[in-house]
């Protein structure tokens, strides 16, 4: 259902019928909701087979996020360079913490940040949105 809602919102955005700031906030909330639902479903599947661990062991479970974040320079400060090359639009931007590649989020048609992970194996992306400082590990599906 989130996919259908996102498709409708992207049509509304393309038509320019709604304030872009408000629409961006709605899409951001949907992106977070979808990520939470996906992670929850995957974790629920694995939980049945996983032994219980203490909270301090869970926090340290993702070796990629426990490493001190590197300071990288975005390779394309204007936006997702693949979207810019193809004329696509993006919803939110992500930054690879390994090499600095800028890609669009999974709410964007291109999903270039995830594609970069699959192509490069670089495990951690961070939000490149103003006021956001979270990181996401694709390998462990962990937010940090």
C-alpha cells in the first residue's frame, strides 16, 4: 500500500498541485515508515532463530556502524549525479560514507543509493538532508 501511496504523491508532486515543502515532509515520513516496516519484517523472520542477547551486545552487533564515521566530501553536491545525468528527480539524498558518492533514496524512482551499495559493497550511507545525521548499514540493516 505504501508503494501505491508514494506513486500517487509523486504524481501530485509532478503536477505541482501541492506545496513542495509539505509534500517533501510527507514523502520523508513515508520513507521512514517503509524502512521501519521492512526492517521489522526482516528482523521478525530472523528473530525466531536467533538466541537472546543482552542490550550491550545488540548495540555493538553492527561492526560497520560502530566504526567512527569518516568525513567524506560529496562527489556531487548538486544532487544525485545519476539522476542529474538522466533527468530523473529524487526525493531525498544519501551519501556513501566510504567514497562520498551521492545517491537518491529508495523513495526516489532511481534508488541510486541502494544501487551503489550493491555495485560497490560500501555498507554505510548517511542522510544528506539538512538537519538529519543518521546512518544506515545495508549489510546489517541497522540504523545508527
